[in-house]
């Protein structure tokens, strides 16, 4: 991983931040994955605060075309979150 996230795509998709030993840390979706990280991301900050070695943290991505993005991105993200419950994802309570 580089500081400018050169290896990340500018396409829309689902992404995951993973630690080599501790597994999945965060799952999200973005219309431009590279830009999402370039502007700062809480999972990277929290990995630093947890004193993880940056060489042990990686970002995996799966791009989606525009139709898939509109119809599937929220559903896919929700399924992954419900099955894995990554520790760096914070659920914000909704108002009734």
C-alpha cells in the first residue's frame, strides 16, 4: 500500500480492509474507491491507533459496473457486514 493508494481503482465497488493476522477490519462501498481512501479513511486511522504494522494491512476491492453499483452495492455491503461483523465498522443507530 502506498501513501497515494496508487494500486486502487477509480471505479465503483466494494472494498475491504484486512489485517494479515486479525482478518477483516472494515468493509465499505464507494463510487471511486481510490478517492475514498485518498481523502482519509477511519479504518486506516484506527489501524494506526491499534498499532498495526502498515505492512500487515491491505485493501481488497471488487469493482461493480454502474448497473450493479446502483442495484447491488448496498445489499452486498450489508450481507458482508452481517456475516463478518468487522470491528472497525461502526453502526450508527437510526431514529424511529
